[in-house]
C-alpha cells in the first residue's frame, strides 16, 4: 500500500485511491480557509485542492490541466489537483497559501 506524507502525518491508502478523498478522510487541511466551504467537492472545476506532489501518481487528466491553465494557477507551477489525482505509490504532499493554494509560500509540508 502506498504511503502518504502530508502535514506532518504519515498514513497509507489503497493503490489508485483518490488523493483528495484520502487527505480529507485523514483530517488533512487540503482546502485553505474559506475554500473549506466554497469548493467544487471534487469536480475538478474550482482549483482549490491544488497541491505539490513528489512521488508516483496518475498523469494529469484534462480537467486537471484545464483548471490549472487558468489564473490564478499556472501550468508553469509544479502543482496538481488532488481531486483529479490517483495515488500509485509513495508520495509526499505540500500545500501552499492562497484561496486556491496558488501562492509560492508554503502552508504545510509533507
Ligand atoms: S476540489 Fe475543486 S478542483 Fe479539486
């Protein structure tokens, strides 16, 4: 089973698990501030679940790429939408500041 490191926690999930669901189930603060309430619930449209991932995950799908191509996100940033990402191996997750997690300032580390 893949190991996930996020916000100081270490836990496991099934191969292919949805990263947003796994993080929320673990109590990780995936959505910053008011985006905890105002988000698309995993449809891939709001962009507030953006994180940086090191490790084995599914390739970006068209929803992920499309939303991250729009401001305030940028495809030049090394981010992914957790709700559109399946965990395939051990990963480390970093969250950044801002309503959409778009800032360059780290909110929490693996
Ligand atoms: S929760 Fe809205 S894009 Fe992921």
